[in-house]
């Protein structure tokens, strides 16, 4: 574990909040999620479903209600693979081992490999980047090529 200007206690608290946030997100509790993980104005997301990266996090009531309907009855545990810290930046490389009802589908495994980048703004850690993919279980070269072809 690499540390810059962040204490072990601060890093442990950031990891704890990140783990709790994964669980509340999978339950569809978006308001609690946003209290645990504030997003920076320049936040980027590379979603696990692919496509173009998005910029910013839409906190409108309409968007939060849509997310609350999309994610339901889930649970998550965070497995920290590695953490890096330097100055006001923390990178967490994690596996979110989770399940839930997503998009109207029955409860199933939705585990993701995730890279999170946090930046300290004043005294608060804000999420500036999230990259997630569902490749927790390896796939073949042929499957990867088919995904790459779209």
C-alpha cells in the first residue's frame, strides 16, 4: 500500500465508505450513496455496459428516481486489490462482489472489477473517475474479440 499525504486512518475510512456505498447503490438508495461518495464536478464514468464515457453525475430527482428503480434488493462486498495514494489523489482497485435486481432482471451476480479515483477537495474526498467492467470471471480471446467488434 502506497501512501502520500493521507493517513492510514483516512484511507481506511475512505475504503469503508466506498464499501458501504457499493451496497447502498445495489439497493437503489441513491440519496445515501451520494452522501457517502460525493462526486466532483469533473467526474467521469466508464460504465460496465460499455459505450462512451459520461461526464458529470446527474443528481436531478428524475435521474435519482430512475436509478432507484433500476437497482433494487442488492448487496455488495468490497475486495480491495490495491490502493495508491499521492498527495490529494487516491486510487482504489477493487472487486465489487455484488448481486441484486438490475434493470428488472431477477437477482443475480453483478460483480465488477472497478478502478476508482478520488481527489481531496478542501477536507472532502470526491470521486473523480470510475471505470467498471463485468469481467470478474475470465473470458476467451474469441469472446473478447466479439465484444470488441460490438
